[in-house]
C-alpha cells in the first residue's frame, strides 16, 4: 500500500491532535505492506509549522526542536518526491486548470503534483491530507483519506 501524505498528515504523526489517532490506526492497519511517500517540500513545511507554533507560544522551542529532530531522523523511512522541473510543470498545470474551481493553493499544488508524479512510478493507493481544499482536488486523481472528514 503506497500512501502519499501531505504535510498536515505528517504533522499528525508527530503531534497528537484531532485526527492523529484515526490516521495512526489507518496506517497501522497496513503496516505489513506500507510505503509512505511525501514531497521533499514537506520537510520545509514541517519545520515552518512547528516553529510557527513556537512563535505563537503554543509550544516551547525545546519541544519543537525535539519534534524536528525526530522527524529529520525519520526522513529515511519516507519515499521523497523531489520538486523538480517536471513536478513544477505539473503544479503549474494544476493551478491553471484546477485552482479556480477547487481553491488549490500554491504549496498544495506542489503536494498534489508530487503525488501525481510518484503515481507514474509506483501507484499511489491513498492520498492522505487534513486540508479540505487539497482533498477536494486530490479526489479527482486518488482515493483520499481526509483527516478533517474521516478523523
């Protein structure tokens, strides 16, 4: 089972919040045959999300650094799609053709483009997101587990 996770889904693996329990249960049900795929922009988005929580005084810098270190140490467990010129071209096409209908944002277009690119190499069986707009766009291409709805 090749599962593509957007950044919000990956965050749920490292920070207990709404949907985390359901996501972990889903992934555990496929543990015997699980491939986790992310975009290489996920690392940057992940770091940004946790440091934003520090700026907003939601978590301490030491707690954020521990989570960032854990994620960075786990990166080898994820297949990572590089946002190269091909993925950027797919993302631009998505923006041109989907964004006005589905409110697809720039970084979300890179996430979806990364999944579409990966799907050409190893089929993506499930796209996991916490973002309603991204889920709406992704459902045209993949089976989607939307933590916002399913969690």
